[in-house]
C-alpha cells in the first residue's frame, strides 16, 4: 500500500509540474488583455471528493494570471482567467 501511495504522489507531482509549464507558456504567448479559459471540476472517487479546482487557480495565479469568476472586460495590460 505504501508503494502505491508513493507512485500516486509521483504521478500527481508530474502532472502538477507539467500543468505549470503549460500555464507558464500560455501566459507567455497570450497577448495583453487576452483570456484563458480552463474548464475543471472537483474529482469524485468512490465516496471521496478531491477539490482540485483551488489547486488549478493557484497554479494559474503563480503563472501570472488574474482570477475572474466570470469573464468580463478588464483593464488592458493583464491576462485573465475565469
């Protein structure tokens, strides 16, 4: 069981690292004032719920994006997600 958990943790770390690379590149190539839309939801496995939405919000903010609950006109000069 411990080995399985270690493998799952490595897979999760690899996924997070790859998503950070993707979000960094999206931020780099988006023109000023443009948006990225990421459609994610919590993961439900059996009777457990994993709220991964907050993790993705943190990763996007780390990459430089601002969080908007809904897409709207914003000040020029900053990329947004929502």
